[in-house]
């Protein structure tokens, strides 16, 4: 018996050493959190709560009234349990695509909306994420920011399957919102136009183009964003300067600096306007917002 006891003790010690080398399981999701990130740590993925979500209001987004109205209506249908579409937001950089998704979360979180941000490299884990949330009562948006693919990336097929291509149906409490600078999420090359065929006076795209279009077409709602003209840019600057407490006279006096800021950045975007306002308000010793 002594030999058996020693053997069992050694076996238990060995198991303890092996267990210490295994990756710890991810923590249980904190379903009270408004926003999560899907992160892979020690070889396994899990939902990690965002402790300080970026709070932005729909009213803070200027110059994109139509896009705001359409995504807000789509999200309103979704949280009410009615049919709604996955959304693809594409276009010029700095025009409010990502901010609009954050503002939608801020607007509808009190009504049960939740957001899960997933990096492009982790899209292969989408089936695992779906399994975690499909029986929850909350309504979830999976958010993929600045999404684009090169040929044969594994996340490309995973995304297609979740959107509209798997034998398993997508749960009713899930939508996918993605932003991209590319309309069809993949690079397009001049040589691909040579694959087009003329049939009966009609032009039919080649197989390569059709494959690229097939992914973006799985998003039911497309929202396009365009560069701002000077008036729109200045209006956004004025909005943010007012938020920082500047008077109308001070805002008017800052127009020249705002234009100079855009010139040095080669961008009249909403992002540039917000960055200018932060800089100008800080130099004016206004409280940062």
C-alpha cells in the first residue's frame, strides 16, 4: 500500500505540473457590460468587457444626416425584435463611419443593445461567438472596424458563412456592422476588368470580380461616406468648439486656424475637425471633453 500511495502522490504531482502549463480558460462573459472585445489569450478566445466605452452622441456627428437616419432606423427595428439588415459602412477616411457605430451603441444600449468588437484576424472564431450569445435576451452587434481582405484570408470565408452562407441560421439577436475604406472589402486590380465578357450587348463581370462582390452583397444595408467640403468641415469644427465652451465670437475667430489645420493635414474630415477643436480648446485653456 505504501508503494501505491507513493505512486498516486507522484501522479497527482505530475498532473498538477501539467495543469499549470495549460492555458487558463477565458473568464465568463460579463453580460452586464455594454461593450465587449473578442480577444485571444493563451490560445483561446473569450469576451472581455470594455471598461470605458467611447461615449459619443448621434447629435455630435455632423454632415452625415442621411447615414445617421438609416442606421438608427435599422437598429431600432433590430432591438424591437423586427427584421433588420447587416450594415456595411464604406467610404472616405475620417468621415464618421466608426463613430456612427459607437453613437448607435450609446443611443440604444439602455434598450438592450450590446456590441462585440472583433478583429479581422479573429473572424474565424465567429461560430464560437455566435454559440455564446445565441440564447441571450440582449441584442448584439458584432462590430468589425476597418475591414478589408487579401486573397485567401481565412476570415473571409468565415464572415461569408455567418452573413449568409452556412447551413446554420444566424440567430435573431445578432447583426454585423462593418466599416471599410473599400466598397467590396478586397483590393481591385485593372487586370480583373479583362475578364469581363460581352453578351448580347451586356457586360458581365468576370469570376474574380463576382467573387469579391459576393461578400459585400451579403450586407443588406450599404452606407456610403464622402469627403467633406469646406463648409461642412467648418461646421463640424464649430460644433466641437462649442462643445468645449467657446463663444460664437471665438468660434468665428478660429475659422482661419481651422482651415490651416486642414491644409497641413491634407484632410477636411470630421476626425480632423475634432482634433483641431481639441487642440484649439486646449490652447485656450478650456476644459477637455
